[in-house]
């Protein structure tokens, strides 16, 4: 777009932040720009005017909140890379420009096979931000394509893929939905009830301690102690009960009675096996017996 090409890098940063805020959070204000970029009120006003000149249908001023809200006709000015956006949402959005990072030739990260759709992420994030219920078209391995009404509260990377922690109105319980399996998302006409909000998600609110040790079958446990910077042969991790099962799977932690998994599959073992009674998703935990 010619208008964007004529802007300085600093101006593009600020306009990209406006674009991001509208798409993923649903609104932006002058105070947001001032807080983010340490600019003055007049400069923030000019940036919002410049953005509106480039995309007049993207936002409208809501005088009650003194902020600009995303219009349903919104079309992003910037192409936001999904992996960078998710990292930014998890760690705090950076300079506003969410372009893919040039990979290093001497520091190679793991290959990402799963890439969420940015429009789906944006719809979910706006619902989370404003505590709104949504209707999603969801494809599960067991049930295929269905319409589900959910109240999302958190986007989570479980080590393999992103999911959204939500209250599922079909089954009346809190559970996880894989983001890449959501084909569409729209707001529900039904407002959330108190029992559907994050503070009522017991497994999310509860913290558990996972005490990890080198697997007893290893001949040289010190190597594992060095890997994980263990103290006295132990590493204690705090996790939400809703996420602990994912972590134990990701790290291939032997959670069987007497740590019976052999063959080098697991280099870590869970010492406090009694904690398994308090966590979710036991079916994916190495060696654990589902309740």
C-alpha cells in the first residue's frame, strides 16, 4: 500500500500497533499509544488520524469509552505472522511490526508444523479480552465437524500446538479446544454466566508442584541433573493443574508406578506420583493410569 510505504519506520511501528490492537483486542485508544511509545497526546491523535485515513472503515470512535473500536468491515493493513503474533500475545507485543524473523544459519530452532490462522486467533482474542461467548465451527478427531458454543478465557501453547481454554456449553465443563481445528468463530448472542468465567475453572486456578528426578534406569543421572540444573537431584516445577499433563508428556516424564518405562524413552521421572490425582489429561501422561 503506497500510503504505508511513505511512512517512516517509527510511524509504521505505531500504525502497526493500532492495527494489531484493533484486530486482536478489538479496540485502541490514544492512551494506549502514549503508554506504549511514550508519545504526547497530539502525536497519538495524529497517528490515529493517519491510520483512519489509510483504513477509514476499520474503526470508529466510541465517545463513551474514549477509544476506537474495531468495525465488522475491518481489513488489516499489516500481514501478521501467526507464530510471531502468538509469541507477542504471550510475552507482550513488541514494536507492533509482526513480520517473520530472518532465521539464523548458526542457531536452528525446531521446525513448526502447525500454524494457526490469524483470523481465528484474532476472533478468539477479542472474545477473551471482552469476556464474550462465541460460537465456533470445530472439527474433532472423534466427532468430526460440529457447532460449539464456548466461553474462552486463555490461549495456551501446550508444547506441541496452541489451544484455547474455554467453558464448553455442550458438556457444561471447562476443557481445551485446539485452535487449528476451529474453522470459524463468531460472537454468541448469549452473554457468559458467572460459572463460565476463568475464576470458576478450578483446574486452571489450582497450582500443583511436579517434582522431577533423573530416571532411575539411567546409569549416569548426573548428565540429566546438569541438563535441567537440578538441585540435590531434583527439579520442582509449578504448573496449573490443567496444564500439568501436557508438560509431563512434552518432557517424556515416566509417571508409572515404580518408574517401569525402560529403553531410554524417558530420561525424567515424576517423584511425587500422588500429584497425578489432581491433574487433567492423564491419558496422555507417560505411564499414568487414567482415572
